[in-house]
C-alpha cells in the first residue's frame, strides 16, 4: 500500500465521521425539568449527572427499559445521549410516541 492510499483512506474515514456527526439531531427536555441521567436504561441504574433546565440532547440510539410517566406521556423508551448515559424518552420532546433513532446494540 502506498502512502498516498493511506492518506486517502484516512480522509474518507474523517468525512464519514463528520457526516455521521452532522446527522445527529438535538431534542429539547421538557420545560422546567432538571433531568436525571442514568448509567443504563432504567430507574434502577445510578444517576451519573443531572441535566439543567432548558437542555437539548442528542439521541444516538434508543432502547427499551423501565416504564416512566413524564410530561410527554408514559414510555419505556430510553434515549442514549452519551457513552453509558440514558434518559427517559417521556421527558424528551421528540414529536413521536415511538422510536426516532436506531435501537442500541
């Protein structure tokens, strides 16, 4: 493999990463809510941080978990907003009662 080919491959990977990052949408948390971020998709998981009022979050993937009642209804969908960080979809204004992102693997 030539050096030119290596540089071309690296540039392609960088372009793919930028395209993936650009396609992530941000969603608003319910107004007036400080939301617990948990280490897994359920209320039995530990709280790793708290989102302040007015936060917007990316949803990288979604997975089923503990059912939660919130401002946007009752949902068992949990949104992955960062590595090992989940919030209940019942507190996120997605415009849907179902999945809006791929399922977490």
